[in-house]
């Protein structure tokens, strides 16, 4: 799967990266609809991206995919067959999640630096904030989409800086999808 499929923006896109991005895009798009079918797509894309990120020495991003696979099972099991029933977090819970995220990122960054990771603080942020966003999504919290918006924008920058242009474009699309997901879930909650 590491065979080069095509070249985009002077960057060789492997079959693995291309296939992972398509499956991931479908999974994230389905997430905006709140449909339960999103979870198998997330699991499949996470398995593919785990291999891709590991090959790129993005160890935190690779490890995150394991969390996504577990969360996909959790979401599939816990969401109603009719899909998500979005709710809001309390202000206190928002603050607790934000503090936990920042502390965790500050603790993980030096570990990644010690491991010789291709990225440190940005990969630590992507791991921790994605973990929090995924947990909030499984619990059907509207704020998950706001956090996904921030994570996806940071991912767009990280992968562009590292030269993974195809994945950077995918994360840019995820950023736009996060806006749509937030709007759809917020509209569902408001009714």
C-alpha cells in the first residue's frame, strides 16, 4: 500500500494515504449527520491512518488511531440506532476539559521530543485534543464539533508544514465539515 498512486503539488501520494483519506472523509461526513453508521467508517479509516502515520514517524497521531478504533466501537454500541441526540456541556465541564487538554499536551510534548517524533507539541495537541473531541462526540456533545474545528485547522497546518499535502487538504476539508457538523448538531439540539 506504500506504492505511489500519483503526484499532487510535487508530493507523492501513496495508495495507503489516498485510500485512508477517502474512507476518513466519508466517516467524518457521516458524523455530521449524527447517523450511527459513521462509526464503522471511522474505525476503518483509523486503521489505515495508523499505518500511514507510523510510517511517517508521527507516533502520537498513529497511537491516536487506536483510540479512534476503540471509540468507534464505543460510539456504535452507545448511540441509538436512530443516531445521535446532541446535548451541550455545562460551563464547568467545558473548563475542566480545556484544562485537562492543556495539561496533557504539556506533559506529552517532551515525551514525543525524546522519542524523536517528526512533530512534538503539534502532534501532542492533535493526539490529546482529538481524544477529547472523540470522547465528547461519543457522548453526543455539541462542543465536540468546536474542538474538531480547532484540531482540524491545527492538523491542516501540521501536515502542510511536514509536506503531507494530500492529508493537509483532507484536514482542511475536515475543518469545513466541522463547521457543518457544529451547525447541524446545534440545530438538532435547538429543536
